[in-house]
């Protein structure tokens, strides 16, 4: 019985969906977009970005649901492990991230203004994350 339970646990752990920020981009060749104008690149970046946000939300919901099912399955009712959601969007999300990276590379090569906008957004997000981390560390030290 212990071996069966261990096998179920191992199967369920490997079956859990990852959060969107844990999914790496698939490679997409920048050559695919090399004939695009800066205006076309900006439009495609916007489309890919919207779709990435949509799929990221679905992926994160799936990962959260899987984590809940895992907790219930391990603690209370092991048959719940069979209900771990398989609606994992990781392949599509990885492809979209790859497309975004390829578009950004072409935008940089063509010196499009959208490349600078992306850089500024990333720097701003990095600064916000750093601030939150510092605040979190201060908060944990004060407790």
C-alpha cells in the first residue's frame, strides 16, 4: 500500500502545472519577423503580449488548482490526485514568450522605439520587485 501511495504522489507531483513565471521561452527565430516594419513589430508585440497575459492567467489558475488538489489529495483524500487539472497551457505560453523575444530582438536590430519602451518597462518592473523584496525583508526583520 505504501508503494502505491508513493507512486501516486510521484505521479501527481510531476503532473502539476507550473506557474507562468517558471515557464521558459521556446526559441523562435527572429528571421520570421525580419521583414516587419517597426509599426508591424509594435502591433505584433501588442497582440502577442495580450495573448501572453491571457494564457499566463489560465496557466496560473491551473497551477493554483493543481496545488489545492495536491494538498487535499495528500492530506485528506488521495483519489483527489486523479483530478489534478490537465489544462496546462505551458506549450502555448512558451511559444508566445519565444515570439515576444524574437520580436523584441528584431525591434532592437531595427532601432524601433518600441524596443526602448520594452526596456523601460522591464527596468521599472525590476525596480518594483527589488523594492518589494526590500520591504518584505524589513517586515520580516521587524517581527
